C-alpha cells in the first residue's frame, strides 16, 4: 500500500478559492483537504508556495519539435519522446495530449510519415515506470490530404487516442484566410518559393473537392462511433462552428475571430486558445487575441500549442493583469480542458481525484515550478 503523504502550509488553489492549508495523498489520490496547517512531523512544509492541480494540455506540437528539430532532420523517437516528456513535466503538465499531424497534402515533411512508432515507445516507457506525464494522443487530421486516413490507421482504436481534430490549412482557408499571411508562413516556415506557393493555391480547389469533404465526414463519423472527443480547428466564421456542432465536435480549437468564438459558446463548444497568444498579446497569424476572448467571456481553456512553459505562465498573467482571478485562470489549464476531453478523475484539488499536483512559487510576479507529482509520485 502506498505510503500516505501530507503536504502542509500550502496555498491551495481550489476550483473557486485560494486557501492556506493541507492536502493528504494516498494510493495516488487526494484523500483529504484541510484549511489548517498540519503539525505532523512527517508533513512536507511547502513554505507558503502555491499548490495547483496538474496542468492538462490538449494540443501541443512539442513532440514534433523534438522528433524533427531541423528541416529534413529526423531524430529517433525514443530520444524525442523522453525529451518531450521531461519538458512538459517540468512545465507542470501532468496530462498531455501529444498532437500528431496525420496527413500532408504536399507529401513532404514529418506529417507525411507514419508515426505509429510513437505508440510502442510510449508503451515501453510507461511499462518501465519512467514516464513523468500521462500521455494521450491527439490526432490532427489534415482534411485535404489524400493520405490522412492511411496515416491515422496506427492510432485507430488505440487506448491512448483521446482527441481528433479536423484541420484545413489550405492557403485561403480559415487561419490562412489572409493570403499575404499565408504566403509569409509557407515561404518562411516551409521554404516554398513564391512560384510554388502560387502553384499549390491553384491545386487547392481539387484537393478540397476530392479529399476535404469526404475526410471530414469520415473522421467525424469515426469519433461519434468510438466516443473519442472531436475538435474543430481554426474556426473563422459562425458557419464553421455550426458545421462542427453538426458533426459532433465538443471543442473549437483556436477560433480565429471573435464571432467564431461567440458562436462556439452559443453552441456549447469549449473554446480553446493559445497560451503564447496570451503572453505575446497577439496571434502569430494575425487572428483574434486570446485576451480579447477572455474580456468577452468566451474563452474556456488554454493550450501551450508550441511552447510547454507558456501554459502556466499565461494563466498566471491573466490573473496578474486582473482579467481573471487565480482560481478561474487555473481552471483554464486544468479542470476545463480535462472535462472537455472526458477526463473526470483529474483537473482539480478535490477529494477522490488523482494526486496530480504542481508546486509553484511566484518570483517577481512570475510562476516558477518547484515540484510536480503524478498520481502522488514525485516526477520533478
């Protein structure tokens, strides 16, 4: 039987308030919360630091960054997963949906390759007891890609698959509605020439006709049949959200306009925005600012997107700027994303839930992670 752990003199960030007190862990769960300081000699004194639930990350491309650290450079999956796992854990993330790009209309790069090896690596590391975070799979399905369904196959019906998102990054669509922004991205990030960009734009209508529509229906039907959570990506208009709602989506990832976010709220979809957007004060693609969504009351959750450390920092900044109180800001990165993904056993400091915890000290107004526990096991 796992030994009981007592942590005391902590500022407990509960779902609705912050109190100084004590938490008791046993068997990987929280078994008691007390608004008092323990006098037990064995109690761990947190010295007034904050104690938060472990962060829940629904969408991070961080694994891709480790697996392909340079263009055309493929790093072994074993090393990529371990580096990614350590980085997210040190950022306070105890549940992570590893975003895996499924399909590439252009037949090149990481997302055009079979990523099934990831599953066996995660399973082996988990069996050895060395993973720091609980890793699940977010299959990012690129709808205009002819190879999307084939590349999805290794993840179909796997126990780690917990989220499917429907994406369309075609220049002129959704996030890239502004063709000037799209041209800058594709020529800068992907190294295309202007002539190649223009050529791909000419091919886009045929890809939309032949692949985007059929793939959208197929992946949505798969999610409904299996109960896997479904997200719509880069909704730009109310019509995009209405379509997502009709297909059964429960999450609107990174809506690019305030109108789309408002529609998502009206339709009951959780609205997810980027934590880097909060920290920078703007979207890297020229879309709506996440802080605007907060002010308008239509932001439900944050994702670190491409920088794990941004998740906690963004929640802290929203509280520091007075846009939300600290419990509400913390819910954006814990309770609300957990519930959207169908996880009801984590996301809050509450009796009976998993003992996924993050110890945080505020230094010059910024959060510093000082310890992380996954089901009561200290991993950082």
